[in-house]
């Protein structure tokens, strides 16, 4: 057969890099040897025969390559490839290929693939590079940062040094004054050695030398150094190779600072922990405000390191929790001990542990008893100090005034119970709409028993309470998720096309609503939506797959929202939940559409269950 | 079940009374294939280009064939045969992109039929709107052997017709056209049209349809052949 008669195939192949650099003869030879296979989502996985390696060229559809364990390696659609790693390495392929979207695949057998590699060096290089890139991608994403950051971003400007004719006692005094574990020894501006804690122990105390021994007798002479502009990664390698923990950093031949293995450890993934640690050490509002300035860049780092939305939400919430607790502690330094037991409550996203950047504060105080004048004044002052403090730290006051500093929400357990009973037993949809936020509630500080009493009281009343659940459901289905995308527009379910989508109110919030309704209907204590949905699996009347789908949809939309905000932050725009479709890849559109479908199905589900509506 | 029995008995009967050796072996080779799954049975997608739509008065211009073996369309085994016609291709030349000059490499209808039967022996034919293509071949066989033969094939249009009717009450004009059927399965759009590209398009459509109907291992030839 003359392959030129199959123009649709040759035309497609010869536009694909690296095939586009092959001459016509090679293209024809390659197209001749193709087989075509169709994969449907019904089959879930592409059957990859490890004994018959081939290059899979995606003609249409979407596929996902994961490790055996399920870690994502690559996602491919039209004009992309998979299956080449096994062909290049000669090892058996153990990766799994999931079918995301039905489609057609052209399969190029190993023999032809190798002929093309032999015939064209650029072709060969293309796949080797793609292979290497993928291998890197397979490594832990956290490492990504460390490999590209430079030493200069880690070291302090301060150089702590002595000359080698000083005594070791002087050295020890300086080290304890500056709280460092090592000194740089400089003579005539030149680095001549280093002295570490370990040297003081091993070479001095253990040997019975006394304090007026000169440093030059015990220091490590001509230590290994690193350049200021070297990669942190290189410093790590050097330290582990030479089994050292201290690395003097030089610039233009002169020592400028000391890099320790602790510095490197700290620079890795422990940033949020470090921030929380810092928060816990501050004793006044001003220093807390300074520390919390790191929050936006922490968020940005988390997004860049490809952390899950669920994890990012948790980390941000942990930081907010720590700030709140520290503010209460600082306020109590000023106000003294509380006149009765109390519990600081958070609502909404902080309670659900899915805070996003720029979230406002929603909190309240739960008090053991009714207050008298003096205790009322105490808790008013406490609430004002904490709420205003949070505001200064970047968590703006709640526009709806759901804050502990509002006397309405600074009340006793009994009054809280009365409020909830009112919302639950006489549910007016409008009144309930404003009260929904209270049903996602978590204790932050103080007496947890108070909170548990309140929560069990609420759940007792909401469980299987048809009228209340119907009202809640009525409110939850007022907003609906869009249908999908068309060109650069979002298509609403009524067919209208709009320019963008609010990923909070038409995405995550809808799933939070659904999770809340089911949780209250079943008397679940969990507050985080994922935990609620997970806890619901196995409950009678709940479809496991529906819950798993909702969890995935929540994660996907929340992640898209965070990435969107990450982009806004990088471009210096005001953070919003608004997503413009032109920034989305075809695959992301496809996934979002699926997620919207899951929301729509679940809304129909709660309508049927709680409103008896079809 | 009944349809399967009917097809089997027709094939039995035809091969019994058939005079032509080649045609008989084609019929006999088809019988054992009926019980195989779509993956196991060798399939051969077929498309004809004609001067018109009437088997009695119009002529075959070219035949495109491409096999599906073990669920894989084998490009290297695709074949395209041009056929000599009486007179000129006339008006339809613009449609098929063939001009009289191309037909220089063409063979006679008799030779083409012989070639087709050889190629098709041991395979199940697949075509989009199969009755039309088969009627042209049946007509040519009739002329050659003075004996009527009924041929069988898997018809992707018929499959699509049934699948669509399960989703919607009626079928609008054009919905069963090959291009439109392919769109529903996320199959790419092919610009060029000749018998070989259309045979390929039809082969891909069949794989897509069967994959969505439950898979190549779940469906047997006898469930689809007409």
C-alpha cells in the first residue's frame, strides 16, 4: 500500500515533535508500522504488555500514567506519548495507564521506534530528555525547591569569627553569647580554620587542655568551603560526602558566613512548623504581626511544591489556630486568668480546616456560666484583643460580625444551646442561611468539655430532623455548579455563557454544604468536609462511590482555586475565587467539568433524600 | 439467537449450492468466525467508492480494505484497489478526487472481485452502511456467476442506529453519517476521503462502539453481523 493514501495519519504524525524533524521517507516508514487501538473509560486501564514494548501516541482522548502505587507521573492528551520509558531503559514497565477520556491511540512497535532513533539523533535525544524529565518528576516534589535554591538565600549576613591567636575560652564565651555551634577563624582577613562545639568537647575537654589554649592548636585547619552562589543541593552533597556539619561560605575568596546542616534542614519542608514555632515564642502583638507577614510566601511555597489543597488548607488553619492561641495567651498576660472556664470557638473555614488565603475570621466565645459585670468586661476585653490582633495579623474582621468581640456571640453555654435550638426547631430558610456557618464549629482554645457538651446537644437535635434538614437542603441547592466550558466561556446549566466562575461559591462551598447536611443528619462530630465525607462511607443509605467522588471533586476544585490564587499573587493581583477559563488546559477543563457533574448529581441526591424532590 | 441460526443456515446453504470454488471457501471460512469475540475474530473493514448509489446502474470505482486483528487496526496491511469502469467517472469525480487518469492502474471488475474474495476469506467484513456496499458486490457476483449470493457484514451504521435509539426517541437527519458518528466517540476528524481512509474511519468507529458496548471480549461476531 502507498501510505500517502492515508493522509490523515501521516499529516498528524509529521506535525508532532520530534517526528516533525524526520524526512518523508522515515515518516512513511513509521506510519506504515502503526497499529491503531481504541480505549474506552469502561476499561479503566490501558493494558500495557510489558513483553511487547511500544510507543503509545495519543491521537485523541486523555490518559494518566501513575506508578504501581498510584503516584502521578504524567498526564497526556492529543499528540503526547507514553510507554517510552520502558523502551529506553529496557526494563519491564510497571507503570499503570488510566483512561480519563475515551480515545484513539497509535502504537509504534519497538523495532520501528529504534530504527527512528538510529536514523535521527535529535529524535533519539527528544525521548531521552523526556525520559529524564519524567524520572526527575517522579522524585519527591519537595526536593524540587532544594535543588534550585542557592546558598545565598539561607545564610545570615553576620560573620561570627575570631583570630587563631585567641584562647579557646574566648571562643567558648563568644559562642555561647551568640548562641552558635561554631566559629570561623580568620587571620589577616583570610579564612584559616573553623572551631566547633565538637572540637571543644573532643579536642579540648577530653584531652584535659585548659582554657588558655590557643585556638590555632585545636581548630580544623583549611576547612572545606562553599561558594555563596552554589546550590543548596551542592552544599548538602558536600556535607554528606565529607561527613561534616559546618561549611564556611566564601565570596570572592573571603569568608562571609557559616552554613550548618541545621540551616539546611530548616530550609526544607519544615517551613510551616518553623512559622508555628516562631508564633509560639512571641510575647507581644507587634512581633506576632511581623511573624505573620511570612504567611503569603508560605502559601506560595506550598502551592509551588504542589501540596494537596487539603494539606494546604490544614496548614494554613494550623497557623491561624496557633496565632489565635498565642493571642489569647498574650491577652491573658495582660488581663490575668479568666474568671470562669471558657472555650474559644472558630466557625466556617477555620473550623473545617480548609482556610484559603485572605480568609476573614469567624469566631466566638463559649462561657461556662452567665456573666456578671466584671466577668463580662473580662471576656469583652479578651475578645477585642484577640479579634483585633487577628485583624492586624492578616485575618480581617468578619463583615457579618460573627466574632467573639460581638456581645451576641460572647455568651454562655446555656445561651448557645438556646440559639441552636431556635435555629433547629423553627427553621426559617433566610434565618437559617445566616446561621449555616455556626454548624461548622471547632474548639481552638480553652475547655473542650464545654464544646463537647454543646456539640452533642446540637447533634442530638439535628439527627434525623426532617424539617430542619429540608430547610438546610433548600438553602444548599440555591446555588448550582456550571455545566462545563466552551471555548473561553463557562457554560451554566441553563445554557448561558459567562466569562468566569466563582470556584468558592459555585464549587467548594456547595460540597461543604452537602457534607454538612449529611453530617448533621447522621449526628457526625467531624467538621472537616473530607473527614465528614469519609466518615459517611459505610453509613446506611449512603453510596460509597458518591462520597469518594465528592472527596475527589472537592480536592480538585479546591486545588484549582489555590493555584488560581497563586497565579494572582504572583502577578500582584487582588486574590479572588474567580477563575477565567482561558487559563485552563483542556485536561483541567475536562476534570472541572467532571467535578461539576459530581456536585450536580449530589445536589439531586440531597434533594431526593431531604426534600423528597426529584 | 434466531438471527444467528438464520445467518448460519443461509451461509450453509449458499456454500452447498455454490459453483465457484473461491466463493465457496469464503463462505465456509466465515462459519466458524461467527462464534468468536470481536477481539478474536479477524475483521476486515471495507469501503467502496461508486459512481452513484444504485447497484444496478452505477459502478464500483475503488475498494479500500483494512484489517482489525486482535483489536488492533493494522495500517501496514491496508489495501486500496482501483477498478476500471465503463465510460467516464463523470460528475462524481469531484467527490472522490479521482480522475480518469488515476484509473490507469485500475484492474477489471472481475479481477477486483477475485482479489476482494481472496482478501476477505477468513475475515468478517465490516462497513458503514454495509447494505449499500454489499449490494454492489452482490450485484457484481451475480453478473459473474449467474447466481445470487447474499453477503453478511457488521454494519457500524446499524449499530449506531440502535445505540442512538436507546438514548433518544428518534434520529435526526445526518446523525448516522460516518463523521457525525465518529464525533460521538471522540474520534479525530479526517479531512481526506478515499476508500482506504473511509475503511479506516469505519474500523476505528467499530472499535469505539464495541469498547463502549462492553468491550471487545464481551461481544461476539454473531451479535453484530447482519
